[in-house]
């Protein structure tokens, strides 16, 4: 992969880490990222916890001004 040709979703991953108010450990679990510290490997982030954090995110319309 050349510079500037990252997978399209990589930008979304980086943006979500910068903009989301989700605790880092939970965000990493949602995105399937590796634990940052040894302490993060203890226990697990449940599906219920992940869903609760995702539900807090704002939903934006992707329709353009001329779309119905």
C-alpha cells in the first residue's frame, strides 16, 4: 500500500478515536483493536456495553440537498 492510499475505513477509525466520547478501552473493543496496556487485557467489554456506547453517538443524514 502506498502513502495516501490507506483503506477507506482507516480514516473513520482515526476520526472516531479523536471525536468520540467513548472510553478508549471500549472504543478499542468496538473496533477490534488490540489492548493498549496489560491492564486492558483483564476482563472483557461486553456486547451490552459496546451497544450502549454506540447508541450514544449522533446520527447524521448522508442525504444531499437534492436527495429525497
